[in-house]
């Protein structure tokens, strides 16, 4: 259980399971853009829909098994979401 949420003194020491937080799980292939060859990102290394959708669904199901409420976005669609980033931390988990 990834402990990336702050405890009572602000230390990254708690997981979603510890806090029983709700989860908004949204796929975003643009996080895997490669700019090694220039100024325009390439998404060739990103997983295709046939591979990525089952992985996202498997993650959502696993979170639900642990009693977490999970909402998902519309896979492969353009979406606008409201987001407040609290802190300077971004965690990338590669599969």
C-alpha cells in the first residue's frame, strides 16, 4: 500500500486505505509523452486502448475490493476535471 498521503505531522506516511478516501481514477496517456526527438511529444510508447483499458479497470476493481469508493472518467474521451494539487509531489507508477 503506497504511503503517499500526509499524516498528522505532514509526513508522507498514510495510504488511501488508512484514510478511507474516495478515488477519482482518470486515464491520461499524455503523461507518457516522449520528447527525446524534439519539441512535439510522441506517444508511440504509450499503451494502446486494448492494453490500457483492462489495466485501468483492474486497478479500479482492486481499489474497490479494499473498500474504497472509486469513480472513473470516460476512457479515451476528452474530459475536463477540477483538480487541486496539494503539495509539490507527483507520483508516476509504471506498469
